[in-house]
């Protein structure tokens, strides 16, 4: 799911592009058809793909601003969890900012 999401968000996969069939993708990834089907269902539930019975799965039109807002909200939740995890041992917000800045430079 994450690889397909990343490809859609980066523009590598565009609206209307057809995705590999569940069976072909499962074979290529050497994983279960059930696992692949669940991933495709998850992508559809999150609005990244559209499944058309008998035709396959396609990249859905994307509202990039909505996706960005959702991603920012998720990041905020995760950062809140990190701050709560760090606080009891004296790691401050400034310490976390330093870590984020260092990680950003590595990209």
C-alpha cells in the first residue's frame, strides 16, 4: 500500500493508470493473493484507487490538498505521541527540533 501511495503522490502513477491485477502483483511480490487483495481494498477505502469489477483497479483522481491536510494531521498525532514519549526522560521540544533538522539535512 505504501509503495503505491508514494507512487501516486509523487506523480509516478497518474489518474486513470491501471494497476496490476491482484494475482499478478501477488505473484510478482511473492506474497498471498489475500494480502494483495486487502492492500487494494485499503487503497480504495482511502480514496487512492477505484476498483471496477471485471476491469481492474485504477488510480483515482486525487485531491492533493485534502491528502496533504490528512497527512499533516497524521504527522501531528505522531509527533504528539513522540513528545509524550520523550518528556518523562527530559527530552525537550528543542531536542526534537534538532533531531528533525538533522534528519532533514540527510535527505
